[in-house]
C-alpha cells in the first residue's frame, strides 16, 4: 500500500508562488524583445499539487511559506477556494512571496524560466517538527524539492517515525541532486526524463533507457517510480508492475502545471484505493485536463471530468496492454 488506509488527509509540503508567463506570438528570438502576451497566475509545485487534490475533493493540508503582500493574499485565497487547508502556512512580513517567471514559445512549451523563492528557506526543520500532529493524521506526505535539504531530512524523519509513505517531486534537474542520496527513504518519486538522468547518472536516449533508469531507482530503494515523458506518456516501475501508459491526445494550451497535475491525480487514485497503474491513469487524466487550460491548475477540474477521461483510457485497455 502506498497510502495509510486508516487516514484521510494528504499532507503537501513545498513551494507556493505566482507565475508570470510570457508567451511569444511567433518564433522566439533570443537577446531581443518578442511580441506576445504576459499573464499572471498562482503556481508553485507543491501548491499546484494541493489545489489539484482540493478540486478533486481530497482532504488536503498545505505547508508552505508566503509573504504578507498582494501576491501572498492571492496565493492563499485561490488555494483555500479550491478546498485546501492553509491554516498552518508561514506568513512572513520580512520576505516577499515567491515568483516564478517563465518564457514560453508559440507552441506553449517552456523555453526558460527564473525562480525567486528565497522565502522557502523559512520552511525549516523546526517548522516541520512543530507540525507533528498533522503528520500523525496523514495518509501520505508529498514534498517538492524546493525546500532546504535539512528540511527534507526532517520530513523523512517524521515520515519514518509514523510510518507514513513519502512521495517526492524532484521539481528540476538541479534540485534532483538534493535527494540523490536519499532514494532508499523515498516511497514514490516522480521525475521527468531529465531529472531521472540526474538521479541515476545515465543518459536516457530511448525507451530502453527509461526502463533501465526505472530499474536503477528501484534497486536504490524507491518502491514506486513514475517517470513522466510528456507526449509519450508515463513509465511506471514497481516490484510487481512495469510498463508505459500513453498520454491522451489533446489540444495543448499551456504545458506548465501538467506534471503537478499528474502527481495530484496519482495521489487521488491511491487515496481511492486504485492499483498503481490505475492511479497513474488518474494522473494522466488530470494532466490532460490541465494541458487544455492557461492556468497551472484547471478551474474545470472535477472528479467527474477526471473519471470520464480515466474511463476512456480504461476502455482502450491501455492499462492491461502496456503493463507487465
């Protein structure tokens, strides 16, 4: 089991921020101004995962840090409106809220980005220890690797103390290095291909390379490996199941947030008691809905909409055909 069956709360720990996204109207030309559109929305990997779960009606608590500024107010309001418990977040007068600034090409793919997330240093081991009562109530803990290394270690200690499964979202290639030597303490990890390369020290050039990376991560102690491959789907590896689950064809409006949505849908599926493969399919369904939205989390996400796409996956027998 990847969740504690007798607990109903998902605990999410990590970053919350506003996303400033510039989208080019034409071919993106470096070192000059490009005509396009600029949008501001609420984001952050941990916060996005939490909002997805809130919209899917899963009891979710978020531990994060925001500033007492207009961005912090916006982050808190949007996240609470989705149903997420924000009562234990850090609200700082001294630090401004995190900002993620992204540049997208005309296909809505990320070209480059800058993140200003110094406030996340306030998520300290002492803060984690002060929330021990929330850990005791949690079925699973999910972290993004934007928090300090010592805080990650404190979360691991708390999860081990109460035998709570831990899911880790690596966030980026550079951040993946934070948990490279902690893999034997992680139950679920959800890297993309580039992050997986960093974690296992091999080059992944084809699907055989993806399989090899999954095997290495299992040998290093991870119990459930979920390697996201964009349009090519997802690779799942556990002791009992290994294989690819394809993506669902959809019109991509914005790719930012799709990976976070997949993690949210995965946790939703596990909380519903689904098998590993079925939970991944729930994740793929959630990501599909998000890809068609300009927001990092789709306002249209509901359990009913997720289930409709999930049934499409199931009816195509993708789960049975792709996993061994």
